[in-house]
């Protein structure tokens, strides 16, 4: 099953670090967030209103 995960947060909250760790297949992050995946795609969509 495909899942979409959206990350929201204040500047400096660690969103980019979290995405980097997920993309690098960090086992500790996967375990803490209960994530299982064989592939992942990241889309950087900035909303500057």
C-alpha cells in the first residue's frame, strides 16, 4: 500500500533532518516512527504565502 506523509512545523523544527534520515534509511528513525518501506520519494514543496 502506498502512503503519503506530510510534514508540517515551524522553521528550525528539524523537518529537513527527519527527511534526510528517512531518505538515508536510518534504522533508528524507522524504528521510532514505526516505518517500514522498500522505497521512498521526497518532494520539497515550499509554501511561501
